[in-house]
C-alpha cells in the first residue's frame, strides 16, 4: 500500500467519524437542529476535528444524500436537522454506509 493510499484511507475514516459525530450532536439537541457554525465549533472542541466550512458542508450534503439529515439554507449558514435514519444510526438500530458505527468510534 502506498503512502497516498494510506493517507486517503485515514482521511476517509476521519470523514466517516465526523459524520457520526455530527449525527450524535444533532441527536443530542432538543429540536434536532444545529447550524453549521455551531457544528464546526463542536467538532473542533469535542472531537479535535478542525476543518473548513466547505468540508463540513460536504459532510452535511453526504448525510443528506443518505437521508440522515435535512440541510436547510438560512442565508449563508446551513442548518442541519437530524431525520429518522440518522437517529436510528445513532441508536444502533440501523447502519448508514459511510458513517462510522457508534460502537466503532474511538
């Protein structure tokens, strides 16, 4: 395995972990909503994931494509809302491809 393949795998695992952490944080909210600025701050403070707003938007869009979240545009700052498939993944009642399982999170 080459170094670039190894790094690619590390980056994809980080993204899969971040998608789980996003779902966990949304699920913890009373109304299931968080804006991208708050999510980015939580990822940095709680999980040590410090990425660009564009990177976070990509992760939110991937989760939306899976039906796990709804992304609502509120001007320039997206708001994410967890949907039933995302809640089921966090509760370990189902599995979403490309999202780390809660029991496998480090």
